C-alpha cells in the first residue's frame, strides 16, 4: 500500500507527486495517457508572477517565480525557464486608461504603450488592429519539459508512475480505500485528485460533488519557423475569464451535471508564444461544454482561430500548424481548490488552477508540508469546502 495515490500526471499531479515523494511519502502517480494530452500539453506556459492582487496571491506569486527560477537546477533537467516581456494588447475601441486601471491592484503595475510603441517591442503586431498594449515583466516555461523533468526526478526518488485510466474511487464509509483502474485496484492511505478538467467527472462518478469546472481550450501548434516572436502576446481583456465567471454561479452549478449542454457561445482570445525550439502556439478558442468528451469540429475551429489571430498577428495567423484541444480546469472564484474534501477523511483535491505555472510549484510544497502535519493557513483558505 502506498502513502499517496495521485490521480493525474499533468503539471499539477507531477509537481505534487515529486514534492510528496521528496518529503518521504511513498507515491503512486496514475495517469491515463503515456503521452500527456491535458492542459499541460497545450498550455502557453506563461508565468504571471506580476498578477497577484490580494495578500494570498501576491505571496504565492512571489514564491512561485522564485521556485520556477530554481527548478531546473534542482531537478537536473532544463525546464526552459526564461524571462520575457508580456504584451497585453488593447482593442481599437478600448479606453487605455480604463484598461490600465483594471490592473492597478496587481503586484507589478503594467506600462501603457501606444500602438507604435507596442510594435517596436513586437514587430509582428498589426498596429491597425490595436490601440496599444500593456507591458509587463513575465516569465515562461516549457510545460512538456516541466513534466518530463519532474517525472524523471520522481522515479529517481522511488516514486511510481502507472499509465492507466481511473474508473472510480473506492469508498468505504467516510474514507477512500483506493482507486479502481482498468489495470486493477490500488490502495493507499490517502488519495489526491489532480485530474484537471476531468476532476469533476471523476468525483461525480463516485457520488462526490466539487465545484471545479472546465473549458474546452483549442489552439494551433506549428513546427519550428523562421520568423521570431520576441514577446508573449495576449489580450488585456481576456474573454475566457468572462466566460468562466458567468457559468459558475451556485444556481448554474447543477447544469454542469447535465450532459450535452453548451452553457455559452465560445470565445476567442488572440494570443501567441514561441518556444525555444522556434515552434509557435497560437489561439485560443474556449468552449463551455458540460461533456468533457464532446466532439468538436476541428476544421471550423481552426478557421475561426486563424481569422481572429490574423487581425492582431497577421504572420502568425498564416503559419501552417496543427489544431489541438484540451480541458482547462477552473474554480468559481479564480483560486485553486486545494485540500481535503468535506465528508472524506483522506480524499483531497488539487485542481482548478487558473494560473498553474505560478501557483502549482509553491502550493505543491505547501500541500506537502501540510500533509506532514505543519498547519498552513493558505492551504486552509484554499480548501474545496470554502463554497459549502
């Protein structure tokens, strides 16, 4: 029997598994795909350490960027961490001062650039499609490298990785005894669900409710290209956040358990990042579909993404590439769900991260310290039971 079973091997599960194993626990990580294809495989990898706007998030952002800066050295494998500029583009009809004021509470205040100044920073921007941009110090990590580095470190410490689909949780009274998979049953003292967008469905299949949600995110990946994107580009007014905020009220929560629903029309945010090997990822289109396995028309989506991105980054929108999609988990208040679930003594949730690259590494450490018996007030405040 293991001390911990961690369900889900993306950025959340692999980071938490590594920290638990390093602390002396025995860990079994169960991931259904040998090639990770969740949000970790399609994320932009931006580290928004500037974005903390409350005492908790400011502290986590500071801890998170310091952790990311040192992970490659600790793990012995390059995560491709780097510092770079972030440009948050403003739409033509946006009020620059109004947009600037929306970021006033952030730990680091942005610099307002006009369209030409933004173009000077990022020559691939179309000055006719924007009124300017907000400039922020940013960082980036390759999530594929992040997961690979942690996987190797986990196994070198004696942790185990099993590639299998978890069908349900094994419940006996107010405790979990383990999990049932397509390769058999496995037992553990404690179980933590890090399954991202699949977390809600997995818990629901075992009769457990949690206010964790997901969008279907879609983007386009290119092979290595000759052009150079100097910065990370995203919109200042992110439509995906509005989409999330309007679909997670307590009144609408029951709709998430009705299969086949589309709660709102999809939204598109024009953004792009270039990786160290010169590949480009651009998008993204977000859908609120209650079925995590819903079929999506890839050709139609790709056409919409290209048309939207081409307005802001014309040369990026024209690049040849492959449409991809994944699930992205989120909560109803923008903060992750971390800790034990009400009614179950040894079942935990570690999901709903809107900014996983900045929050996950440090919260993995805090969760582990908490599991060792060290009370952590931040973990307590992020409890999944805060909505009860």
